């Protein structure tokens, strides 16, 4: 077996030097980028709060924080050790603080409200994924951006992971010839997977279902890796495991009469961060973070699979599992000249299996160090070859494979660094959620759904 190592990721090789959205905004030397943030929950306070302060504090400053929960807002302001004012009224925050960028990290179904308001008030936006949750809100965002002349950047962090970037580089080099089909499977374990069923993510109206909330990451990766846009989706999905499917249920884990026999019992009070952020502030908005995974109100799917047809003829087979014993993913690109495949965190393939209960917390942390003695591997086998090649990259577990910090570095420091068009805007945000929205509709209508039924954007065979 021949082993190859990518020593260095310039990732610019072969990539055009297209300017990315942040270059449209020039900050005078010596000035800091003025940031306002709406949604001071877990993601807002960690990656978009603590990590910005820690790593990019020299070039950015928070000028305002906003949330509907006043208790959480004050807790986060203190935790971030910032002096900026806090607001319950988003528009008042923009009027009074005049930020350069608004960062949107609220509940998914509310993103459009803040994106559109910010654009209408002449402010650039960074939004967490998913850009929004349905096709009507999607159009509102696209129209508002066009009208305003301002920019929305969608924070697709997984693209920036070193592993995802290496795959992109090999695909851009046409390593297996023209790709014709893809097999892509993502597994959420019973710890992280269950978390989506404890709170707002489990309600279609708030998250758009995991087809949108979670799979937007995966569909965006596919779109980017394939450099193409989707034209049609056929999907299947059911709620087989969580929600209504159990014989007993409570309202939340704390004080639950079934705690001894429920495998999903989770003691939130053991985590001081969760208590500070959520438990101590329940009285303001009734947001229960340790809600029952067996709630009858859960109306999303927990088992999903789809076929996606791309404008360049590729067909992608995708599945998402939410109650797997382990968390990880695998993908294979079938090309005219060979096959390329890779995986992350499949226990029987890796040297040191993950602690499944801790895996998600590690992924959400921003530790950017590589695991000693281990690598991520991409296998390529050419047609008629006797053997296969292995390409390797460092194995980074924190910050979504190193994607979080690399994405923010490209936003705040290396603003000319846009290898393979890695920075994403509203078109990328739209194309990824539209696959999920089409999948949702396909299940409801029991037929394939064309992307053209949802948008007047015309899918491009070659995006760049
Ligand atoms: N890219 C990633 O890897 C990643 C990881 C985690 C979360 N996220 C995204 O980040 C966002 C936040 O997720 P989270 O886990 O922090 O959720 P969360 O529930 O912890 O936080 C959401 C916050 O928004 C606030 N909020 C809700 N509605 C609001 C409104 N109308 N006005 C003002 N504030 C409002 C809530 O009070 C809460 O503080 C979501 O869109 C999620 O998809 C992305």
C-alpha cells in the first residue's frame, strides 16, 4: 500500500482568488470591527462570544448583546467580561450601537427576522446555520440582501475543517475523474442525538426538523465538495425512536418519576455552565433544556434518508441516524476513474475510540490541537489498480475538526484567504436548506420534489 501525506494545506492550489464577502467591508487600520450579537445561548456565548474575545479580541469588539431572556443576557455579559450595553429590543441595539456586523445565533426559525431587519438597517450579517427554515423566509432574506447592498455570511464551519478541505482539494484535482454518485451517512449518538429531542430542535416549527437544522451542514458540504447545486430530492423519514414511541414520559429530567429506568435521564444540575445559562433563567421564558425526549409534542423525524440529484448529474445517497451507539460519518465518491472514501470516528476503524458521552462537548470546544499518533485518512483506489492510496491530515477533534477557528480567522484576520470559495453567502445558505426543505416536502407529498418548486434560483451545474 502506498501512503501519501499532504504535508501542507495551502488549499489555495487550484482555487481561484475570488474575493469573499468580508472584503466588501474595509476596516480602517487601528479600528476594531464592531460586533453586535443576538441570541446569547450556548453557541452565541461560546464560539461567537468567548472564542472571539479570546482569539480575535485585537481586531473586534462587542458593542451590543441582545436576547429575549434577560437573565441569560446578563449571565453571558458577565461571563464574557464585556462592558457593552444589553438589549431586549434588537432594532434599538442596531440604532444605538451602529455595529459593522450583527451575529445571529438565535433559534433557527427566528434567523430570518434578524437577518432581514439588520439588512434593512444597513448592517452586514454573520448568521449561524441554518440560514433559515423554510422557502418563504429564504426568499425574504435573498430579496432583502439584494435590496440592501449589504452582505450575509453563513457560518458553515465544517467546510473549514482540515479534513473537509483536503477532500475538497482532491475533488478539485479530479482525483477520481468525474464524480457520478456519492454515498454519505451521518450518525448522531444517543447522547448528542438525544439532545435535539430535549428542546426546541424537536419542534418542526422552530428548527425546520433535522433535515434543515442538522443536515444543512451535510448538504452544504456536498454542494461545496461537488461544486454543483441540487435540482431534485426524494426522501423518506419517520419518528421511530424518540417522542411518542416510549411507554412512559415526563416533562423534564429534573424530578422525573422515571429517572431510574429511563436510559436518557440526564442530570443537568451537574453542569454549572448549563445551570448558569439555562436552569437559572427558566423563569423568564420557560425554556427547559432537559426536556423529556419522549414528549408527545416532538414532531420531527429521527430517521431520515434522501436521494439528491445534482445539476451536474451526480446522485447523492444520504442518511441521518439520531440514536446510534457512536457518533461519526462516512462518505464515498464514486468517480469515472476510481473511488474516494473517508470517515470520522467509526470506533472499529480508529486507534482510540471516543468517549461517546463526551464527544460532542469536545467537538464544541475550541481546542485546535491534533491528536498525537492519529490522523484522518482518505482512501483512493483507481479503477483496475491493485492497491489503494491513503492521504492523511492531522486529526483535530475540537471546534468541528478545526473548522470553527479557521472560519473565524478568515472572517476577522485573513480576509483574502478564500481557498476553493470556502466562504459562504446566501446562495450557499439557500441551496443547503432547500435540500432539507425539499426532503421534508417529499416525505409529506410522497413524491420527488424539485428545487425549482421552492425557489426562483436556477441551480448551477458548476457553481464556480
Ligand atoms: N455551526 C454549528 O456547529 C452550530 C453548533 C451549535 C448551534 N448552532 C446554531 O446556533 C444557533 C443557536 O443554537 P444554540 O444551541 O446556542 O441554541 P440556544 O437555545 O442555546 O440559544 C438560542 C438563544 O436565542 C435566544 N432567542 C430565541 N428566540 C429569540 C428571539 N426571538 N429574540 C432574541 N433572542 C432569542 C434564546 O433565548 C437563547 O438564548 C442555532 O441556529 C443553531 O443551529 C450551530
